[in-house]
């Protein structure tokens, strides 16, 4: 996976903010990701691509897909409690986490994020608004915005936020994680859309997490099946926090980039 600095992502976002402040109208265009028009996830992807992330890696299927692919998700207050502030380059989100309607194409509690933006630091953020039909400057000060505003924040897996291993461990999983559902080890991938089915329970399950630890600091392969020779489309950087869905044949089943994939157990250190 390509890793870029949050400074490069912020610079791309500030380019958009400068255009807005100068009176330039960037229209809201569904599935767009250019200065001629973009939607909310298209804005995030535009900035990632400008920062050096290949479109093939970060061009996901909407704000829900970015929520699912995030390396951390939770409330702004949770992040502030650990880090002292929400880092610029993080993405504020609107997340329906109390019985909200699951987005079309998603079958589980991972898919309740309806909107995403990009935080640029201070009180500056940008987002593509369908209601206003254009890209707008948004006010986000690293705190939950009430009455339907930003109520969650994610860290993007392609962005290096300069966090130490201790800070990553202290952040943990966050409370707005997909741990509100129990994942069956026997559940198969949904071949129609490549997303993982889960069965919700009345009592929230205890979610197991692990951190990728490799002896040489290189990424570990994420395979499509728990066996050598299986297709490998992506790799997971050393130090990444992963949600563990199950275990089979010397591999952990983990959620990575919006889908269940498999990594070898020797390279994942379970979080206590």
C-alpha cells in the first residue's frame, strides 16, 4: 500500500479551499473526483491522488467504503483525549451508529457512514455537499458537531499521520468501530459485491484487534484466501491496527480496505 504524508494531503485540500474562497464553484457531481466536479468521497480521493496515492488503491465505492477501510474510526473527543487534537488530514464523517439505515450495497454494521470530508487543521475543512450542489468550506474544530453535523472521524490507511507506536496503541479501536456486530467465522464473502456479511446480536461482541509486526519493517501480504499461493492484491504496512474476524490454517482473517482478507498469524501481534 502506498503511504503519503498528511502534509501532502492537506496541501491538496487547501488548494480546493483557496479556489472556494476565491469564488470558484466546484459543482457536486456524483462519482466525480476532479476540479470540474466531485462528490464527497471523490474530494477525499482527489486529494489522496494529488498526494501520490494511485487511483487504483484509493478509488473506493463511497463514503462507507472509506469508513470500512479506515485504520481508525471513532469520535473526535476520543481522539482528542489520546492525542490532544484531531490531526489535520483526518476525515470528519457523519455516521449513523444507533440503528441508522445501512447504505445500499452493504449488509452489516460497517456501512452506516453517509458523508465524509477532509480536515485541514484549525477550523478549516472541505466537503462536497449534495444539498448545496457544490464543494464547500466546512467548520470543523476537532469536536463533534451536533444536530446532524460531523460526529465521527477516521484516519485514512494511506496517510502517515506521524503517530508513534505508543499513540496508535493508546488510540486502540475507538468506540464507533464495526464491533457492534458479531462476525461468524463460517460466513462466506458476498460474491455479488465483495462485502462481508455479518449477523447482528443483541449484545455487542468483544472485538479482537491486532497490530502488524514484521521483523524487517516491511508490509505483510493480504491474501484473498488463507493459503500460500492465494491471490494477493494488497499488503498491510508494518504497525497497522487490524480488526480480526477469525483464524484458519495459520492465517488471521482481517478487515482490510473494505473486505475480509487473510494475513499470516506470525506477523500479527494480538492487542491485549
